[in-house]
C-alpha cells in the first residue's frame, strides 16, 4: 500500500500506518511520529507503560490537518517528545465517525468550538482529560504551542494524576449523557412550524443563508424548508430556501468553471470559500437544487445541479462505478491556487474582448478579490462568481440572456481545458458506502426530474459497485480503497445507501433496487438496534470499546444516521404496505422527539421524516407499457413536480412488473384501463379510480 501521490514530503521510515487503507493515515505513514492506528495494541501499551495517549483525528483533505502535520508531526524534535513520553494514535474521522463523534463531543464539553485536526489526550481507558484542535509549533496568536502543550500534559500526568482522573471522569460523564435518549415530547405540525420560525430568526434576508460568517450550505435544511412550505402557514420557507440556493449558485462557493461546490463560505456573502470539495456536499446540494427547480422552474438551479453531477462523473468517478470522497483545498501547498484566475489569465485564454467581458460577468478585478493567508497565494487571483442574476448581467453587457448563456458555456469549456493543465489538489480516492448512497440519490433524482439517462446510468453503476465490491460475506463495509475494505459499515452507511437505492427504484422501476433497499432496512435493527428499543446506535456492537455507544439525533454536515433511517423506514412502509417498517420508523421519531422539541432546526432531516409521517402521504402506481407515450407523459409529469410525500411505483406489463407485484402484492390488481396506461393514486390504504390523463393526477 502506498500513500497518495503528492502527499509525502520527507522520507522517514514507514510507521504502522503504512498498512492502513485510509488516505489520511497514509499521509502520516512516514512521519517521524511513532503512530498507531486506533486499536487495542495502542491502549494496551499505554496501560503497560503508564503513558498518556495523544489522539489526533482529521481527514485527508483537511487544510489545518496538513498545516499541523508540516509544522509539528514532521518536526523531529516534536516527534521525539511524543515518542519518548506518549502513545500516539491517528484516526481518520471519515472511516471512524463513531470515534470522532465521541471526542468532538468531549471537546465541546470543555467549551471549545471543535474542528479538525482534533487533538485529545486520553488515559489508557480512553477517557479524555485535555482537548483542543490545531496547535501551532510554538507559542503564538495568544495560544500555547504544541510542545508547550505536550510538556504541560506530561507534567499533569506525572504530578497531578488525581486532577487528571477527575477531569477524565467529568468529561466521560458528559459524553455518556450527551448520547443518552432524550425525554420524549409530543410531535406534530407545530414542531415543523417551530423549526421554520427558528430558521426565520437566523435568516439573512439580504444575502441568503443563516447566521453570519462562516456560512455552510447545509442543504438538508433547505430541503426541509421546501417541504414545510407545502403546508399552510409555513410558506415563507420556500423563499428562504430558494434565495439561499440562488446565492450559493451565483457565489464563489460554486465552482463557476468546473462545477460543484466548495465546503463553505468564509464570509457572509458566499464569495470566499474554503476550497475543499466533499462528495456529500455535492450530493445534498444537487438534491436541494433539483427540488428548488421543481418548485420554481428556475433554470439556473437546474444548470448548477447538472454541472455538479458532471464534475463528479468527470473528476471523482472510480473507473468501476463508485465515486471518490473529496478533493483538497490546497494545490502546491497553497489554498485555492487551482481555482483562481487573474484578469490577465482570462484575457490570455479568451482573448482581449471576450476576456474583458468574462471578467465583468465573473466579478474579476485587476487587483484580485482573494487574498489568502499564505505568502505563496497568487497575486491578483480572483474567485469567479456571478455578482447578479443572469438577466441583469446580460442587460448590463447589452446581450440577450440566451447569448450570454452561450458565451458563459464557451468560456467555461476553454477555461476548464486550461485549468486541467494545472497541478490538481489531492483527491481522497476512498469510496465510502454512505456517501455513495447520497450520490446515488442525487443522480437518481436529477436523472428522473431532468429526463437524463446518463445520470440514471451513473447511479446504477455506483449502486452496483457498492453492492458488489463493498459487501464481502454479505456485510456492508464502510470504506474501500485499492481493493481493500476498512471495516463494517455504520448506521449512516446502511441508511444512506438504502435511501439511494429507493430513489433509484422510483426513478427506474428496477425491482432489484427495491429488494436491496428492503434488505438493508431489515439489517438496521439487527445491527444497530437497542434492546430497549427507540433510536438506533450509530455503530455496530463489537470492536474496541468506546466511552459510549453513540446515538446521534442532530444533523451536521450530513444527516444523522437516525434521521435517514427513520425516513427510509417510513417510505418503505408506504411502498410495501408493511406496518412493521412504518412502526419502526415512528419508534425512532418518538425516541428522538425530545431533541426535535428542544431545537427543531438542529435536525432538519429528522423533520423531513416527521413531515412524511404526518402526511398526507400518497402512493402512485403507474401501469401500462413503459415505452408508450401515455405512460411517459404520466411519468414525466410526476417527476417534474415537487411531491415530497409521494412515492411512485411502476406496475408494468413485463417481467419487472410481475416481480414488483410479487414484492408488493397490494399493487397486483392494478393495470391499464381499456388498454391505456393509467395511474392509481392511493392514500391511507385506499386507491382512487385510475386516471389516464396527467391533468387528473392532482385532482
């Protein structure tokens, strides 16, 4: 196993991390630090030699993780200090989200904001007694340097062990309490309305988004607001979501040349991003953009969704069908260098006249609008963005909007060709099952809504890859890289993948996708269930014991596993008419009701599950010849509308339709009407008379 290209800087002898699959761990495989992976070997040594543990958690595309590595973990004097007195453990938060969740909760227990790299000092029983994030190599910026921290921790370990033990016990108690089931509350439409009010209180009406800088897209919040807006009295959620999507699409957080979205905006107006690109952000934003287009018909949202998926399929696709995890913010050691353009570069690529026009359209100025922290930051570099909506930009340039659209498309193509010759940021080329599930959902929903077969085909390839390559012995694994899996999948892997397969089934009608989603849903209680019932645990039982078995209810960068599992089970209950699925989903909602009641906007994906359960939910069964124009018209109409509480099934007159009838016996009696394709609209266990014309679908 070799480290990812372009990462190794000094050729120290390989340490234990060289045997790992994680690109992040492999980045540290030739540090002079005597790293251990997370496991009993490290803890046993710490107990045997009475050493404190230094735990460092990060991920391979984390900018400040790279900085701390260069400054501290490659420094031989710091490494000597660690090796002589500590047991050092390195963890990839993307491969071990359970470990990360525990120690990030512990950081927050100390009143710190959290972030990566996460730096924690533990005793041999895994109890943290001192925590932080990035530490500089020497005392500066009013904060202690890493060597100072190491010496103070070592002094406390040797001379004030009682204080260390007391701190560890207090943090352990906080962590265990944080994952205890909350007290139950009553949920209903009032819960959804309370969340909308909370979002309104944080909403930036002038610039879109919520709160001040930094601004994160948090696309699942926008998807929730679009759903809430379908209910009486909550209509304001629609414009909050659409205005935020417009601001993101026009901003520098959107890669205007290559498509896709950076991690977050460092300012309040979506201009200056942290340039890292994560698979989950692409997937969740595409889903919100598709839904925004279904609600509004605004073409700029659909265009941005297509471009983001094009980016994934062009730059992030595994040759055999899966999708890689992330791209770094840094190129040649400088954040953002790959993405920036000077006005001179625009003129050189596009010509004087077109280059000057492109600079105006993309908000580029001679002095540059990006000024990075590094001395190597390109002088005069611009983050390309759209300072206004395209109609306004076209009017300012004296062009018809269609003409401007054609010009932008041509500029993008030429700039992308030139950018392809630059040194790319590091790509994290592991395939995560859960994140691929999110991507499958995005591809399936976009392919269905836009009628683009290439996206549906890509969703199918990704599904086949995960199901075929990442289930040795039938057990879903978390991660795969270079043919090796890292370990058993987590709740989010099963729930996200199940959701993706269900979305793919709705888009294609392939029974195998439904069958696989049902199988995953049935595995969830067996692998992650609590014998006492209620919400699911995030990780399967077994392996190295943790301080607590985590059970997340709030959504962060991605939905919580419980949110995704609840909605998956509720949707399957509606599709299959199996009350066992529905009741298990409701059990999760009841168990986490206290969290929703306390801070509803903290769990927008769980609110989406509640919204689906409150209904009215509908099932639409399409019957007839799928190649006929009548069938396609009905399907096209359903796919282009925003119908968040509707599930769509095909009951066609072919082998696939017969298999669907065997999987879903309640659909067996439905068929064409007088030889014409028909749609049966069902709700609450009863179906209305079939309709053959799309206008009557929504009566």
